[in-house]
């Protein structure tokens, strides 16, 4: 009997909450007979279920073999675990908000937990793709990773991998022969796992894949460190200009427009904004708008609240009043009366 699924993990960031999507789209390919899935899993993911006490935290590991173009793709989704993927054959589109790449054979990707992404444009082409997804217990921003006990990286290496993933929330690179061989062996071990005879080998290969990932992130971090500092500086300047310029506060900004103004992809822009201010871009923009609105309420007592709301970038006075009350703990009318 398959194990009972654990309670669905939830990531909470301020007022926002997210739950993982196990990509049930894969089931469409399986039912149509166009896809071979060789996979071990826990909880709600597709594949051969593992007992809860066996390799805990290994959400899913294995490969799919799509011998023809599919009529499905993995729609925009979140994973609660760090995800490591290798494209062995075929091509597939990998996308994050604001960025899209056409992956080729032997391309590898790494995404940190709770990063919104998808595979397919929107459908997946003929391809053979390996993956490992490991839950490291992240349920809120800046939370320390909790590694499963069977992961053999030293405590220092675990901390370094988590730290580098903060700087590089995702990464795409050409896999070397070591990572290719590791995933090929992992797929074979899962395929031939009969009554748990290959679980020790699977555990060893997952550990090897994580160590190879750490090596790659070390190399890329050394090359990309100056670029990261430059990007972070551009984001800092952008937000200072927004804060200091009321006309820009009133613009109808989209996430893509803000990222483009900094010359960055959306994912990078969100990452550096949260790193600098511990807020998402839209939360930060609303905070600056509300602070400017409070100044106008004080300095222009004869202006209507609706006019001030619209000038500060809010689409309706009702939405403005709701946001203002949440931030200042009182409605605009009472705030204005209190400062007069």
C-alpha cells in the first residue's frame, strides 16, 4: 500500500503563501502511453512510492523518456525542495518569470526551493530528462536549511551550498562527464531497484550529485561575484530613485518593467530586491507609495483622499484605504485628523 501523504508543506512570505505543485501534467503523458517514467518518490509526486522512513526528504528522483513530442508541459509551479536536472537527449524550454532558455543535451539546471518555474513552451518535446528534488525544510524566507540525515556533505559544505544558492537562486550550465555519469548511474539504479536492493547506491549517487553541484556553484560564484555586486547596486539605485521621485511612484509599474529598467531578468530583480530590503518588489513599491501618501495627507489637507490615492499609484480609493489601514493601523481619514 502506498504511504499516506504527509501534510502539504507551505511556504509563507509575509501575507503570501505557496504550496508545491507535484506536476500532475506528467500523468497525461503516462496515460497516453507517450512517456516512460522511472522514478522514486515521497508524498504526492508521481512514481514508485518510498516508505516514509526510507530516504526521507527525497521528494522525487529519476527520469522520464518522452519518445515523441508531448501534448503537456509542466505549467508554472513551485517545488518545496532544491531541484537538480540534467537534459540527456532532446531539447526543452526552461522558464522563470521574465527569463526563458532552450536547454540542449547535457545542459543542467539548479533551482533553489520555492522558485517559480516551468518546463515546456508550453509543451515538452521528445526528451530524456533526469532529476533529483530534495526537501531541505524551507518554509519561510531566510530559514536555515534542514538536511536529511543521510546527506553526507559536511556541515560546512551544507552551509556553503545554501549560501551560494542565495546568491544564485537558479543556475544553468553545461554538465561535465562526472555529472552526466552520476545521473546515468542514478537512473539505472532506480530502474533496477527491486525490493530496495539499490537504495544504498541511490543514496550515494544523490550525495555525489549534490557535491558536484556544490563544485559548480563554487566555480560560478568566483566568476560571477563582480557581476552580482553590480546588479545589486543597480537595483539599489533604482529603488532610491523610485522613493525620491513622487512621479515615478505614481507610475503603473509591472514587475517586468522594473526589472527591465535595471537591465535584469525578473527573477534576478526579485532576488536582489529581497536581498536588499527583505521585501518583494510589489510590497516595497506599495510601502513607498503609502509613505508618500501619508506625507500628502499631512501637507495637503484639502485634497481628497481619492486624488491622493490615484496620484500615488493606487487604482481605487478602496484598495488604498485597505492597504493604508494595514500599514499605519488606521484609515487615511483618521490618520489625517491625527496629524492636523
